[in-house]
C-alpha cells in the first residue's frame, strides 16, 4: 500500500516524530499535508529536529538520507514522507 493511503502508517510516523523531537502534542494535531518545517505546523520543527528525525528514520526503517536536499524533499509533509518510505 502506498504510504500516504495508510492511515495507521502515517499515525506511526507522526508518533515517531513527536517522540524523537520531544513535542507535547497529539498525532491528531498534525495534518497529513502540513508542511512539517513551517510556522503553521503544530510541530514547530527546526534543523535539530530534522537531524533527530533522519536518525530515527534510519534506525526504524533503514532510510539513509545524508543529503540535506534529498531530506528536505522527503520530509515536506507526513504524506511525502510516508510515500517515500512505502512507495507501493
């Protein structure tokens, strides 16, 4: 299943980000299409959070994203992240 169509997987990703970045919000507070690194997103992520998320993704899913440009394209939203990890 394509990641963006798998609600359970997207919830799992949201919870991973919340835990890794030590945020005090619920997964339901994050919309699937929210731009993760923007002022409008409830997560209020910064560059240190991006590093923590990338390390967690590597550990949890074997995703290696050492290229910051590629990482920015992958982590635009929960949907883009889910589709990258689960393309089919």
